[in-house]
């Protein structure tokens, strides 16, 4: 009887553990060292909020092309978003004087260049300068991470690993070989599967996160198998140990 309990304990331990191969990130990382990093800027999407600042050779002439900023109480991200330009579902914004403008298929830099050309060619401003920034960039991370949720970021580019860092990294139960990334590209949903134990995705389009990406980390096999059967290996071993001790005492 005692022997059977010991076998059961060993079986549960083996059943509930993930191998080192399933846990370590970028196991072939050396193959991707000293390579150029392909930076790519995201296209503007519906529901993005843009902060657009227009300048000119004569600063006062650019005032009508800028939204008035209320600085009472300080400028916060929330206030900037309320005073920014919302991109509508048809990829347009309503810009002062120029009216309805399309941002479709443009990055923030491309739209800034486009706006400069409109202001120059239309004779609106002399030597205009335009700065366009996305101020509501966010990524949603769900599943087997320490702090799932939606995270805002202000950088132009953040990597997939940086995004996972916002969520406190994967738990030991996260399936590193099959992380799901959902992305909308100009109204078309794309779903890809990324193996974090390898580095082949580092030079691809998913190394950098794009605004509104959704990352899903599913549980690994040991976690799935133990769900509803072995909630916590340590607890189970403790219970079995108590039962084993009880049997030993009874059978003495």
C-alpha cells in the first residue's frame, strides 16, 4: 500500500511539471545576434486619438490650425485625449479650416507630411511644421501572465517582449510555444501564433507591437491536464502525505 502511494506521488509530480525546453525563452537567441532591427510604424486606425501640433514661420498664423489646450490643473494624458482628434470608422478626422481629412493607409509621420503639403499647396501657411502623435496607444494582454489587463504606452515602438513585461511576464504555466497575437490591419483581423522559445519571429512583423494588439497566453499542457484534477501539486502531495502517515499509524 505504501509503495502504491509513493508511485502516485511521483506520477502526480511528473504529470504537473513543465520541462525546461517548454519554459526557456529564445533558446536559439545567438543565431539572431548583431542583426539590424526592422522598425516599422503602425498605420493609423479607427478610434485612434491623434495630437496634432501645427507651427509656421509666423507662429500666430498657425493658431487657427491648432486646438486650444486647457492647461488648468496641468496637462494629463486623459486631457490630451479629450482634446485630440478622434479617427472615425471611415478613417477620417475633422481638422480645423481644412475640414474632413483621410488618414487611411498612413502612419503618423506620413500624415504629418501629407498635412504639411496641404497647408503649403493651399497657401494656408508659410514653411509649416506638423507634429502628429498617437496618444491612446494600448495593448491588451490576457491569460497566463502575472498581471493581465490593458496597458497604455507612449513610445512609437515597443516590442512583444516589452509588452509582456508590462503584464509582469508569463507565469510558469504560460504556454510559451504558442502565444496568440490578434491584430487589426486596416479593418482586417489577423491572428498569428508565436513561439517564444525560438527567435524566428524577431525579424518579422510581430517583433514590434502595434496599437490595439491583443496578446493571449494560453495555459501549457501540465496546467490544462491538472485543471479540475490537480489544482496545486504541493497541496495534493501534502494531502497524500497525511493519508500515508495515517495508514502507517493504522497498520502498525
